[in-house]
C-alpha cells in the first residue's frame, strides 16, 4: 500500500516542466518547421538510439548543421545524453552517439477504468517504471481525481525523487474531448462533462493532457510498439468499456469533439444480451468483462485466472467471447483496411487460444486474406492501462519536443 501520509500537494515542489503557452498548435511556419525537425530528430533517436548525429542526418534528411543544433537543444533540456565515443577515432563530434536520457524525466500516467484507476510513471521510451491500481467504486469523479493526484505524488516521491515530471497524461474510455480535456460522456463511470484536465492541473500543478484510451494506445503503438502501426492501425479495446480508434499515417482520427471510435453498440450475431441503450446484442454488452463475470458467477480476475490455468469451462467462455470480438474486428478490418489491427484484451496474454479464435472468426468473415498477420495483440500486455495514460503525454513530446520547457529556464 502506498502511504497516504499528508494530503498536502507536493507535486508543485518537484522541478516540474511546463507546457509553453502556444504548445504544438503554433501556427507560424518557421516555428512549425523547427518543431517538425526537432520531432524527427527525437524520433530517430527513439527508434535507433544510441545513434550518431551523422546517422540522424541521413535518416531524417536534415542537414548536419540542423541536426547538430537540434541535438544541442535536446541535450541542454535533458531529453538526450551523449555516450562515450566508440571505435572510430579522429572523426569529430558528429560521430559521438546520442541516446534518449531516460534517467532525467518521467511521464505521469492515469487511466480510469470502470472499477479501478491505474496511476503510473513511465520513462521516455514508454517503459512503465511503476504502476499502482486503486479501486474507486463509489467515489465521485472529483474525489477520485484528487486521490489519483495524491498517489501520483507518492509515486514521484518514492520512485523518482530526482527526476523531473514532464506532466500527467490521462486516458479513459467513453467519449473524451482531447481539445478541452473533458470526459464528455462515460456512461459506465457515470461521468458527464467532467473537466478532468482543469481539475488535475489545479491539484498537481503539472501539465495535464487527456485523451481516449484507444486513441492513446494508437499513439503508443506508433511510438513504441508495432512497426506496421505507423502505416495505418485500428485499435479495438475490449474491457468493461469497448471502444476503438483509427490512425492513418501520423494522424489519429478524432472527428468533431473527438467522438470517433464508438463501437459499443455495434450489433453482433447470436447475442440476446440486453444493453443499456435498450436494444439487445450490442458488442459492449455482449463481450464486456462484467457480462462474462456475471455469466460465470465469478469476479472477472478469478475467471481469467481459471482460464489461464486451463479450466476447460472458463477457457470455453473466453473462446466464445473471442469469436464475438472477431466479428467486430472483421467489420473494422473491412471498413478501414488498416495495415494492422490491434486487439487490447486482457485474455490474449494469458489464454493462448484467444488470439487464434479472434483470427479464425476474422478469417471467416473478412474480405482480407491476411487476417493472421493483420490481427495482433497489444504490444503492452499487463501495462496497457498505464501505457495508455502515459502515451497521451509522450505523444505530445514526440510530436513537438518544444511543447515542454524546463521551468528553471
Ligand atoms: Zn447498445
């Protein structure tokens, strides 16, 4: 258990980084080009670090002088570090390799699931350094967010006392408006128009960014996960909340007020499960963890543990559910034709027959002939919720490294 000693906010005493006022939306052409160039340098180091400046120039198409300038700025801000020169002698600084400095900063992360919140710290490579699960049944939104801020504080003090928090990324299911940092509607949590970003900014003093968890996991796959996700990707999230996200190239589709990705009420075959919308046979009502738990008469984690140990009845339930998930995956695959479709589902990592069952169903329904290669599990099994939260923030960093500026400057 984490200490709850002292409820006074301490985050403000960390040397927190803050977002610059105009952030990534800067409009003047020169600033945008500078940001894009700094972004491509930082991403080249993420992908291939340790990497020599000369190699960065080759990979990014930037001039050697531009790479030197951006690298110097990223070094100064503690986002990169220089490694000792190896091998080649007498070729000068351009061959001194640089890498991400994963020891200087941390990204705070919060994911709000239906029954518990996950608070975590991630490094610049998206590795989860520590995560804490906090049950929150019965807590109002404001109280839960205040509690999450306290836990974040404890994690920073206990696990990263010497590191600078970049800020706090927040992800949840339902309808999340990234631009306003608001959870517009999350029926399973009972949240409507909750100003999450403003509440957490006030309680932590950190830069806070909020997005839907499926979209955020798209960012995570594109940055740290599946290589094909950079072409185009559909993310299908099947927990208690069931939703999705789609990206093509570098663009994650949001649509007006970020309402894209709602697949909860997609009809599935052979289901008479009543849904809160008044109809029967909706995807979320049919495959949600709560429905499976109710059918089994067991809490979901216990049912999952039984299946993991090979209990045939439990495995059969997950297998049947996987085929239903496969129905939705096949439809999304045909509508959006992505290079890869990522299913985020807790059963995939622990019940070996689940992913093959999803793929079989996709294969039987989709026009695509390559379902086995196209449908994959998440790259972050076991840390997907923490990763979803952290990626909201890390995506901003890699999109525009100048979004965050050191407060001591
Ligand atoms: Zn419905």
